[in-house]
């Protein structure tokens, strides 16, 4: 690991997320260009693969990775690039879309809890319970009184998961409004990306400022020492991938895992 410090992107508990002051094109943790970046990413992918193998073998810890972003923010791309090469046996992705009628008949955490990781598992939330203080707020799908109470619920829910042995990392993929414009245009112009585009995305884009304000407050109120938010500069995809991979690697390295010992003394044992 180089001398970099991913903490510059971490929102310290009790401080404002300050999204407007954070540059989505920031690149201070990697001096090279895109080419050098993809070389560096290969090494990070390999290291993550090794650490995930140890994590899976130990079955002693659980890791929950929450990914949130505005439309086109790069959640899907992050998952495929950062987790490339890791053993799918130990990594799960849970994507949270518009709630079904059954889900809406329950509290908003009901659909989330069954997907949290078990021992040895890394689970990535592609959107999450945070939608219930983001889109629900912006679209006024419930009263302010009701969604405002959810910040406490979410902090307590996540603290419970941490207390019971889960490590939580939350990433907001921070892109600029101009970058979103380009990515949406690209989805319109490129037939192979039409499936990613929905007319509703244009409507959501009109609410850009409301979403930024909702993210600002949600991140500020729910970034804790034990379940921190990272605001990742995400205009450049390769840089975004490097930073997220580094945070994951640093977190897994801190667990200091070793391969579990054999169940019996294997010295000199020969298979016939
Ligand atoms: P996508 O991630 O592009 O497939 O879109 C999923 C859509 O589901 C997004 O527009 C989200 O805002 C929406 N969504 C996810 N969770 C919720 C929720 N709890 N309430 C309302 N809409 C949601
Ligand atoms: Mg979409």
C-alpha cells in the first residue's frame, strides 16, 4: 500500500458531508494517468482476491458494502470492476429497486435485513435502505415526519449489525451534474446502453439539487465511526475504482486474518 490516505474521503462522525465542497473530479490519491491507473487496479484486484479468499475461509467476519449514487453514478460499474476476480461463492449483490406491493406492506427495513451478510460473506448493497430517506424524501412518497425518524432507525439498525459482528462501509459515488448529463446522453446515443436508460431518469435529473440536499443530510446524519460514509470522487471511473478497492483492502487487512489451522496434525500425512 502506498502512502495515501483514503480517510480524506471519509466523513467523520458529527461533521457535515459538505458535498458541494468536494470535487467529483478529485484525484489526489493517484498521480498517474488512466493507463497507469488500470495497471494499479490489476494489483488491487489481485490483493482483494487474496483477502477475500482468507475472509471466506475464516467464516469469522461479515462485511457489508453499501453503494449509493444518483442515476449514472456508476454503482454497477463499480461492482463489476472492483470485485472482478473475487470468488463469487463468498460475494453477494443485493439490488434494491422500487419496493413491491408486498414490501410496501411492511416497514422499510423488512426487505433489507434478510440480505445482510453472514459469516465469511461480503455483501454489496446496490442501493439500500438509504433510498427510504432519499427518493422517498425527494418524491414525497411519505411525510417528512416519517422519513426524518428514519435517520435514527438507520443508525441504530447499522449499529446493531456492527455490534453483532458486521463491518460496514458505505460509499457515495459523487459525480458532477455535467458528468451525469454526458452519461445520460451516452445511454441515449449508444444502442447497447439503451437498456440502462429510462425516461424517468430525465425527470429525476430535474431534481438534482433536491437529491444532493437529501444525500448531504443523510450522509451527515448517518456517518458514524463504526459505519462510515466515504464520498468517492466518481467522475473518473478508474479513479473511483482504485479508491474503493483501497478502502476495502485496508479494511480487510486490518482484520489480520490467517488461514484456519487444520483440524488435525497433518505432518507427514500421505494420501494413498
Ligand atoms: P435502478 O437502480 O436504475 O435499477 O433503479 C431502481 C429504482 O428504484 C430507482 O429509481 C430507485 O430510486 C428506486 N427505488 C429503490 N428503492 C426505493 C424505495 N425504497 N422507494 C422508492 N423507490 C425506490
Ligand atoms: Mg436507473
